[in-house]
């Protein structure tokens, strides 16, 4: 069940306030996951086609950035709209949040890991073929490693936490996780 401030918000039909608080953060974190995927994709293009670096990277970078922000904004608007009193329905509201997390966090992290695997494969293939790797290429490879490690260390626990909260929300036990009397409890 619900209790405390969550109960008051729910009874007042003001879920939109909570969703509105999550909105800016969700746009930022979801966009950052997509931006990391874009960076790894651009790096893969650099390794596969080094001569086309200039114009292609600039165009893909600018257009990709605009698409990422607009897409993230539109996807994150869905739970906000559903949470308005006119449209509110608990099940649909829960599914909207689940969809946002999976579309803007889980999907780009998976894409990043796949692209990173392709990047490592391409770099190893070029190294084994006898092509000399320069100091700059090795430093870029280290940067790629750091980016992907950041994705795994920072975003995978975040995604797991959201998935846990959404499972609790769907089962109607969200207050078990945020019991106002005793702090955070892990009850699954």
C-alpha cells in the first residue's frame, strides 16, 4: 500500500507533480546514455574509415545530438502526460515509466556495449594485420575503455535500481521500499 506523502499525493490525484520532478533528470540521464553510444559509434567510424572523419563526424555529431535531445524529450513526455488527472490510470502510468527506462537507459547501454565490442574487434583486426598503432590511437582506445567502463559502472546499477522500483510499483508495494518510519528497506 501507500503511506505518508505518497498517499497524500495519490489521493489528491497529483501524480503529475512527482512525474514532473523526475522529468528533467530522466531527460538528462537518458540523453547521456545515448550520447555515449554516439561517441562510441563515431569512434568506430574513425577506426573503420579514417579518411572520412571530417565532414561525416561533424554532420553525424550535430544531427545525432539534435535527434537524441528531441527523442529523449518526447519519450519522457509520455509519463508526464499520462500522469495528468485527465489521463491518469495507475497501470498505464507504471508501464509508461517502465518504457521510458527501457527505451532511454537500457537500450542505449546495450547498443554502447555492442558497438564497443565491434570497436575492439576492429582495433584488434587492424593491429593483427600488421598496421602499426600510433600513440594517439592507443590513447583514444584508452578513452573508449574509460567511457564504456563509466557506462557499465554508473548506468547498470541505476537501471537495476529503477527496474526494482518499477517492479515494486507494479505490485503495489512501493511503500515497502520507502517506508517513512524506518527509511529505505529492501523488500522484494
